[in-house]
């Protein structure tokens, strides 16, 4: 990986080594031989391909696409890239996101891996942007969850950021979230909260509450971040009035795009939407060879 590309990934909040490992795992799934392309094209055959949006949306994953093409350049020869869009940019159907010129064998081997990543990540960014736009004018922001594909969490949460969303915790290590099963096993919200605070005095702790009674208990225990789970708009409004400015509030559970704004205007700070990562439809993107191939 070139130092320039590594820097771009780091600046985006991504781990270059993790991205490289994922890309190489994805490429390995296709095997060592391309029995379709290799009989047709020699190593000196050169083409230009354009990765083009087929529908409107938000781009995400373009530096990752470059990692794929750089990895294949090690085997087939250099691929020249022309960036025509940036992650987080709104794109229209017909817009070229990235152009690549290099060995035809490299472009054909890269095609599906690049598109698998680009369409998925751009789909997440596009869905997140819809939610973010729906909340515009309120103080609420849309936030993701840990409902991510194994090995893809860093990239999926990055795509959420590209779409204007906010990341929740990255794992079980960087913030505590006391959920119903913790409360059931510990005996109460207070016992669970106090145990974590005693072990980790400075850790961010969020408490999931199903009722206003639990909200009161969480506040009394010292909670400054509360997740309001499966509450109606009326219950959310009551919780906002009860809490005031004593804690940040996040609505979660059963949220729909059509009802997003109604939830936001209650005064909550965040809407937790697992669908951003687990159910985002892919953004249609394709690779088109252009001009006259040589070789």
C-alpha cells in the first residue's frame, strides 16, 4: 500500500492494515486462476474502466476500492487511477466515481471485489443520509449500533459517518451499555451501574431503560447517558421532560423512517438505527470498459 493511500485511510479513521487484510481475504475467495479472462487476454492487454453510479446516492468506500486495485497491481502491473468523486459526496446516476487504466486481467479480477465493497458501503452511506436529512432542523442525530457483519464493523461504521451519521461504541471495550439482561442478572439498574463505575471511574456508561421508573433509577444512580428502548412518542416526550439536561437521551427499538421526525422533535439527542448497517440496500454501481483496449 502506498504511503499516500495509507494516510488517506488513517485520516478517515480506518486501520490500513485491517482494510488490507480484508481486501486480500476477499480477493482470495476468487481463487488463483481466472479461467474466463486468462485465456482471452495476455498480460500486456490494457483497458480503461469506469466505476459508475447507476442510481443517486452517497459514495463510500472509494479508498478501499483503491486498496483492491493496488493489491492486484502487485501481480499484474501498475493501475493508474483517476478519482472523480469522494466519500461522503452525493452522486447522481451516471456519475463516474473512479476511473482505472491498467492490465485488463487486473481490472477484471478486481471488478467484483471492488463492487461488492463499493455498493455495500455506499448503500449504508446513502441510507444514513436519508435518515440524517429527515432529522435536519432538530437537535437529534442518527446513530448506528453493533449490528454489523463480522470483519466489516470498521468499514460499515465508516460508511455511516460518510452519510452524516454518528457512531455508537465500536465494541464491548470502549463504552458500557447496561441492557435488560445485565439488570436482570445483577438485580437492579443501580447495582449494575455502580459495579461498572467502581471498576472504571471514567468510562462512558449508557443505561437502557424500558420505563420511566427505570429512567428515574438510572438518574439517581448517576447515569448521564440513557437509551430509551421501545418507547412511544408520548413516553419519549415524558422522558425528555423528566431528564431535562441531566443526561443525553437516545431512542431505540422499532424506529421507522416515516416516524423518525416525530421521534426527533421529542427532544432526544440520538436515534439508534440498526438498519443502517444490517439492512441497507446496496447502491447500484457498475464497471464499464471505455475507449479502445490495447494489447
